[in-house]
């Protein structure tokens, strides 16, 4: 009799568990508790010089596409360049290398030289070694100071947000090489 009672309890428990599990929806998305945040966000200001080298034996910016009408456009509309530009501490190429700007820019304006820029600043030196910030935005090249958003990051810049202010430091119209100063203002935890 006791064995029969125990068997019934076991069957009832198994049926209830199976029924409860069967009612739960299956999904590839699962809610997670947010990670605890540190007490406050930090604002970090980084000043780097971006070297866009399109000429010579080892360019850091290469054209990968253009529209049929790019060569006749006054703004080079439709040209796309992929970049792996040096980020240095000072404006001279020989100054300390702190990272690389990797991504692309597309000449996306029919009036004026306007770029759509999408790039990661991958830092390779000091405290931020291995961390990145992501910049995505519009860069009207001949405006004295341009601003683009920082839309994210990784490593010490995980969940980053902020902006960059951009000024052309020097450009050579013969070679089309340029050095651009980036002042990055990044909020992160």
C-alpha cells in the first residue's frame, strides 16, 4: 500500500513538473539582470592625430569603390575608402603611435566634400591598450571644426558614448595626405 502511494506521489510530481515546463515559451532571447554599475560615469578626453596616407608605397587609406560619375563630380561623390590610419600622440608621423583608426569613409555629399565616416579607434598603448571607441557620423571636410558622435566602445570603453571634435591639422593637395586632430570626449564606466 505504501509503495502504491509513493508511486502515485512520484507520478503526480513528474506530471506537474512536465506540465509546468511545457507551458514556458522557448526563445533564443533570455532576460538578464543588468550588471551592477560603478558609482559614476567617467569623462575621458583623448587627443590624437589621425594620419590619412593615400599616396606612396604603403598607403593607410585605399579606395575600394567609386560610382560611374565620381571622376566628374566636384565633390568626388560615390568614392569609398577603407582605412587603417595611424593614431599618434602628436602631429608628426614619427610621434608616439597610440593606436589605429580602422574602418571606412565614403564621400556622401553631392555639394561640398562631406564624408560618412565609420571607424574604430583601436588603442594599443598604456591604460587603454586593447580598448576601442567607435565613431560614426558626418564630416564636412572644409568646415574648420567638425563634430561626430561616439556610439560605443569595448574594453575600458564598454558602453561608451560621447563625441569627437575634428580639426584638419595639415593637408597636402598634391598627395592628398592629411593629418587631422581628434579631440575625443568619451563617457564610460
